[in-house]
C-alpha cells in the first residue's frame, strides 16, 4: 500500500470555495471603507480651501482670490501687493493645482474679478470649489461643493452639484 502525499482534489476545491466566500464578504467592506476615506479626505480638503480663502481675504483687502495659484504663492508680484516673501502660504501646491486627489476630480471657479489697487489682480468677492468622484461608486458616492459663504453641500448620486457660477444652488444638501 502506498502512503498518500498531498491533498485530494476535493480538499483543494473546499479550500478554494472557503477563500472565495471570505473574499466575497470582505471585498465590499473594503470598497466601502475606501469610499468613506476618499469622501472624508475630500471634505477635509474643502474645509482647508475655505480656511485658506478666509485667511487670504484678511491679507488681501477683504477679497478672496479667483486664482488658487495666488493662495499657493501670495508673494508673487501678481498676487497680494507687498506680501513678504518669507511669510507663509495659504494653500499647498497639490490643492492649488486642482489635480485629482483621493479619488475625486476637483474644479475651482472664481467670481467676477474686482479691480482694486490694494489687492491682487485676480481678486473676487465670491468663489466655488467642486469635487466629483472619478468613478462613481468606486472612488466616491457623493459629489461635493463649497462656496465663499463657507457652505459645503453634497449630492447623493455623485454628480456635480450644478447651478454654475460661484454660488451654490439652494437644492444641494448642506453638510454643516
């Protein structure tokens, strides 16, 4: 009689079936966790942008800036007049570049430019910042938008909040 070495086909099939069941249970939970993390990071970025614009407003004769590049490099000649070169920036370069981050596409829209000598050339009284998932359902579920009032709102279906312009429509659901 030969000694049996290794596993039988039935044993291997049972192990593969068990692994498949565990994966079927775990993968949706991992996707939900990733979506929640992406949404959380995006909301944090939106709050950071609102705070950066508020600080910039204080240094820019009471006006926001319609170009995020000035929030990243306020000592640039086209930005805040006489802003010290050693002073801190208001926003990091990744947020100012509006690149896709944390599974969300970002876009910034400044309001009408206000021409005032004591402020930057791209000064504005209003702005809006939108974020939509790169792949709805995988990288995010909700779409987000924020404006100069500090209001942040969302859509449940992940599409753009809509409404155009620098003011959020009254139909989007507030997150505050």
